[in-house]
C-alpha cells in the first residue's frame, strides 16, 4: 500500500468521523429519582451511557438528577411541552392529569414482574398507555421494572386498622388512596421531597422502596418497624419518556438503540432487583430494625379497601375504568397459567 493510498484512507476516515460528529445529538433527560439510588435512578444513568456506546456517540442522553432542570413534579409537563426533551419517570406521578396513570406503574395487590411485563409487552398494556397519553405529546418506552417494595416504616407496631388513623404517611400512588380510606393522612411525593418531609417532621411514616434503597437513604434513622409484604407495589414500572416531536425527529437507528437498551434494561433490572436485597436486609436487622409481616387480617383489610377505591376510581374516570377492566381481564386469564406453571 502506498503513502498516497494511506493518505486517502486517513482522509476518508477523518471525513467519516466529522460527519458522525456533525450528526451527533444530545438529549437532556430529567430524572425523578437521583442516580445514587440503586435501580431507581442508577438504571436511568446507565441507560444513557449504553445508548451512547451503542450509537458510537452519535446519540448522547444526558442524565440530570432531580431539580437540576425542573422540579420533580414538573417533569411530565416539561416533556409534554418540549421544555425538556426527555425524562426518567414513573407513570404514576402523572396521576393528577391522567387518573389511570398509576395502573401503569403499580397498584395494590397487583402483578409481579413477569406478569406485569407480559401485560405491557404482549397483553396490550403498552398500546393502552400510548392511547391515554396521546394528548400529551409524549412517547414512552418501558425501561426498568422493580422488585417488590416494603410496605413501610413506622415508629410503632401496626396491629390493626385503628393504628393507622391520623397517621401522616408518604405512600405512592393508589396505595395512598387505600391508606386514606383506612384513616391515615396519606400523600404521594417524590423521593427527595419525602426525605425532606421526614427530616422536618411533617410526616410520621413513609414507604419508599425495597431494602437496598431504604438502607441507602437511611430510613432506619427515622423509624425501626419495617413491614412486608409491599401489598401496594408488588412490582413497579419505570419508563423513559420523550417529547413525541423529538422522538419523531430521531434517526431510525437512534430510536432502535433506545428501544433495545430499554428492553435489555428491563431484563437486567429484574435480576438485579432480586440480588441486591439480601445484604441490605441483614444490615438493617443488625442495626436494630424490627422486620414485620402483615397478618392475614391486615392484608384482608388493605385488600377490601382497595376494592372500594378501584370501584370508585372506575366510576369517576372512563380511562381508569377501561384500563382497570383491561388489566383485570388479562390477570384473570393469566391466573390459570400462573397456578399451573409455577409452584406456590
């Protein structure tokens, strides 16, 4: 090979790299969870890094922690209007504008990870979410699914529904409505706001997540009675949201990269969510945290209250009713396979 040939090759490579750089695209992604939280935020930061690697740097998704661009409660509106291009988000936080949204994140006595993803990918859930969010000009990709959460942290044991009356507690999504029905003063708020409220004493108790995250946040410093199972969130969906116009403007290869990375993220998060719980749970117990399991009577109380809430929400909102009917029908059909295919 001659020097002239090498020079031509180097020139062609330089032109190719210049062209790639010229077409490089950067998307700012505001997260509702900090990247310090295992899976919740961490998976969002990793998602952007993997998309960049997969596209050779031609698409860079920049992760922003809560509050860096907009407040946590403003992410949905900001992505909808295009004020920010993308977000790392749990659909349930959009409940104020989409009453059915919590059914696409987690709901009381809901499905586990396998059943939930089956409904989302192949049972019509993804299409339903696209329908109810169409007026908001947002495209979503399921990008992480979380393990069961703990039911909450309390300063005193909870032995009956009467013990919940007047309790000021952070509870996410539809679980908050159940707790309200049972007499608690319940509210849903982002993680960062929850820690502030605990520090200020404006709430008495809280549920946040599973042991790995609860330990990382230092929940044991606020209460020492830790309850399971998390009847309100047996699994939780996290989505990558992007302004629809921005999504439509991406190259096909960039869209495909996001879709594939998110699908892989779902599989990885199922595995990681199970393996990261044991050591933190043991650590919490070593620090004096008392682990409780709800009695059958209390679980029945929560379940009965949820049935009432679901009926009321269905009567109040047509989309909620449609989604609730849809996922309930899927679960009824799935139950036959679930009971035959898996050990109890």
